[in-house]
C-alpha cells in the first residue's frame, strides 16, 4: 500500500496519467491501477519499471519495528561493565524508549545533574557511519525530552584488534563526531564529573 501511494504521488507529480505511465513502463493501464491500489501480486521487476518511468529509483531499506534487547543481542556484558563502575552521581537506565512513539530504544541512559549520556553498545561494527547516524538520531529525540541538559552520545565498543581495525578508515569521522577520548569518558563515569562531549568508549573484555 505504501508503494502504491508513493507511486501515485510520483506519477501525478510527473504530470502523467495512468495510461501514459503504463506506456512508458511497457505494462497495461490495469497493472498501474492495481499497483497504485496496493496489489501484492505485482512483480518487483514491474515496480522498478514503473518507478523509473516516473523518474524515480526503487530501493529497499530496513526500518526497525522493534528493538532487540541488550540481553538478546549479547551486549549485556558490556552494559554490565559500565554500570558497575558508575559513580553514584550517575543514575542508570537500561533500554530507554525513544520519545515520539518510536519502537527504538537507547541501550543505556546515564543521567547526571548537569548532562545526560546516551550509551549505544555496539558488540560489532558492521557499518560504523550508519551506526553513528542511528545513535545521533536517537540522541536528537532524547535531547528534546531532557532539555535544558545536554545529551552526549557515547558509542561503547569492545576493545579488540578487530574493532580497532574496522575503525581505522573512519578515524577522521571519529575525531570530529566523537571528540571525547575513551580515557576521558572512563574518568568521568568513575568520578561523577560531566563528560562534556560525545565520544567513543573502548571496553576491554576483561575489564571490571
């Protein structure tokens, strides 16, 4: 149904009738009509041709409709390590829902009198820039609720050779987007001082 609606909008924006779109895509007008009504029987090939005929490109993406819990994703060990070192001035919450009705959740949220830290625990780095962007979007939503306290984004990763190797091509992005060093973040969490900036936190597998 979503594709059908978007196709109709694209067709109208392009100034095309269903018949004209059908001729451009080499299908019948009935196929265009069925597609715009949300018929699930229309093939992917036909959908691509219809999109192209409107001057668009059909592509796929995954939108989250639920949140994988820390426990289910194997990230609880890292989360536990962080929670154990926290100074009492930091209050910790796990799997905090994102405001606005989103099904997403922040892995952990540390609340301080002066600031809030959103902790995203990444057991593995598959696409660092995409994972960074996802964390930034969550932080943006949280910031609206936590105002006037600033919300810091902290991405926590296992301190392994594999992790550092995957990060190497992104060091420039890390330095600009996550300026707080791992040492600085650990010190702030343990001492109860504000972190003061977004950062990347390395968590050693054997640290306590």
